[in-house]
């Protein structure tokens, strides 16, 4: 029987004796967690995650805990195995003998792949939360969520580098796949053209040379795809390197039939035919996307972190989601709330920023007993922005008679429904608006004034939410949202969460889930040690602020 085929064995006496001696005066996070919380994961959780080949002695429970240590300490695979060899507190945490000499770090790579294949990522966080509930250390009535960007583990490529690198990687893959076949179809100049990775300084500077350079790459890609299709080998056609080549050529190139000699060229900005959510930005990681927020752009992913924030209990991360960089926050909030419900952790109050609020889903949540506390987007009409003129609030809406009355006292019942947007389009009469003395206060268009309003129940709910956010009670409840920024900061600074360590969405999510579980271990141990929470840093410049 190998060391870890069964649940972790008892802590070896020698290890315990040494740890007791050296932690007599100062408590240690791993020792406290092992003593007070005990085993979290059992072998049954990962029955299918045992390696069928090689390294038969290593249990998934051990490898999982080592993975979490990596994110508590922000260590590479090699560094964490070294730490296991030399740190006694880690040996105690993992129930290892003092003379344990580690394992080959490549085992961790294989383990991560098995976890993803088995879709076992959620076990990392959920098992820990179950144990926290059992120990009475998890209160979930108030939770807060925020998102942050995660950079893909790839070099930032411009479009010219992107198409070149895609072609180069496809050729490198095909050399391994079938060298003789590639040699039989390869153009003589490919060996020289694609020998080196593409960097901007290698791209011709003159416009004419650059156009020829791009056309050659485009032609090479189309030719290669044609030859691959002739083989009718579905496994090859669907291989990520080849399907990425095909997609990037569809996305980036256009062939001008009226100029066959010119060859393919890159699309101009107004010639793209697909949404940015589909646009591949790197052949090295075809899941990464270009995200934009308030003028800041990044290539990679977005992660949403939800944590509990009740008083008198540790603040634990209750859920994480990782999405494409182009997915909006507001799309994710209902899904996050659904997942929390599935875990039995539905909050009574979910505190979020304006990016997550939307009247329709907030009303649905409210009808189900969940209060979403977050500011609604304010009206964006020119009248609201300027604070003058006739804004929507200046019109009377009579829902029973389906009439709207404008500030000049004119009435309209010209209402039409837009079911897709759950909204109504209300139009005043041309004869009233064209002769109206208040027209410049009301509309800048040439036609009559129109109004876009939500359906009645949403219209009323929106008014209610907007009114509520001006109250002191709302401001007090909302003020605790900012605490989640500290959690994001901890994930970034302590665990290296700003950049993905791995390629692809699934592995990036594994990193985020492991980071969340790692921070929860840290927070539970700190709570048990009675370490006070860090205070919010105040800028020394705040001393200069003088009440107005
Ligand atoms: S422009 Fe039309 S809608 Fe506006 S106040 Fe005048 S009559 Fe009423």
C-alpha cells in the first residue's frame, strides 16, 4: 500500500514532535490549519484522478494540497517541491515524515490536466466551504462580488505578428505530425521564412514590401489548409493548431477577387464580420480575448470573485467564475447567484458595483428574496446629463389608460412594444411638437419627441431602486462592497493572480479556483490564530483635505 492511496495517514510522531517544539511561542498557519480544521479532502473526491501510469504512489489529495500551497506561497512547480523537502510546517500540514524527499515536479502538470479532464476544479473550493460550514466558520447572509482582469500567459502580438506566428506554429506542429508529408507539400522558401519567431522589428517597413510579406503569409496559409483538407483526416483538421489557423485566416484575411495578383490582405477595421468575443488574439492561447474597460485594454480573461462579508466570521471566498475578457459583469451576476444557491450559500444581500446591476435581473432576484445592493445606471439622456430640459422624469405616464402627458400638457397614446428589450416606445404627435414653444427644451431631433421606457413592472422597479440608492441605509449597506477590492488585491499580490500561469480558459479557471481555496485556508488559519484584519490604508495626503 502506497503512502497516500488512503486518506492522509496520521501525522508522523517525529514530525509532530519537532513542530511542537518550534511553534511553542509563535503560531504557524499550516500547523494551526492542520490542528484546528483537519483533513478537508478525502481520496474519494478524486477517485478517478489517480494516475493510471507512472508515479503510482502519489495520492491526488497530496497533490491537491501541494497545489494549494503553491498559491498560498506563489511558488512554481519546482519551487513547491523544494519547499516540501525543506519546510517542516509543510510536512506537518501534509502529514509527511521528516525525511520525505519530494517528487518530480512534472507530476503536478499531469495532475492539473487530470483535474480539468474530470471537471473536478470546483471540488477545490466547495469541499473547503463544506468544512467551514461544519465548523461554524462560514456565514453567508451578506456576500459581495467584483471582477478583475487576468492576463493571458502569452506575448502581446500585433496583427502581423499574429498571422505569422499562427502559420509558424501550424508548421511546427505538422513537422512532428508527419514530416514526410509536410516535406512533400512545403514551398522551398518556408524553411527560411518561418524559421524564426516573428517580432515587429523583422517585419518590412516599406508599405509595398509589407503588403507583399502579408500576401505571402496569407497565400501560404490558404495553400496549407487546402492540402490538409485533401487528406480528409478529421483528427488533423480538428487539431487546435489547424483549426486556429483556419479561424484566424477567416477572421484576419480577405482575398480580393478583382486583384488576384495582389493576393490576400488583412481586413480593414470596417471589414470585420465577427464579434470581438470570437476574435482570436494569440495562436498560443486561442481562448484569450481582447477586453476593454474604461479605455484600458487587456488580452486574456476576466475573473469574478464572490466573498462572504458578515461580521463576526472570517470573510471566505464563496465562489469564483472565470470568463472570456469580453463577457460583461451584468451577464454573470444571475449565474453567480444561481451557483451560490446550488451550494446552499444563497445570500440575503448581494453587494455589487454598477457594472453588475440591471433592473430586470435585480427585480427577479428581489422577487426570490435576494436583495441585490448596487447602484443603478443613471439616465444617460442629454437632459439628465445637462440637468436641464425635459427628461423622462418630467413626463407623466398613465399605465392604466396607456397615455403619456408631456410638460406642455400634450397627451399621446401612441405606444408600441419592443418585446426584445422589454421596453415601450412612446411617440408624441408631430402637430403638437412642431408648434411647441418648449421644443428646444424637449428634443434636439427634427421629428416629434419620443420616449423609451421599460415595461410597467420594470419601470416601477427601476424608479424604486433609484430612489433607494439615495437613502442613508443604502449607502451604509453599499459601503462594505469596497472590501472585495482587498481580496482581489490579495489574490493578485500574494498568489500572482494577475497573470495566468497556464494556457486556456479551463486551466486559468483552475488557477483562480486554487487561488480562492488557498486564500480561504489562509483566512481560516488567520481567524483561528486571531490575527486582526488589515486596516484600509489611508493616503497621507488625506490629511490635507479640508471640509468644504
Ligand atoms: S416638444 Fe412635444 S413632447 Fe415636448 S413639450 Fe412640446 S409638445 Fe410636449
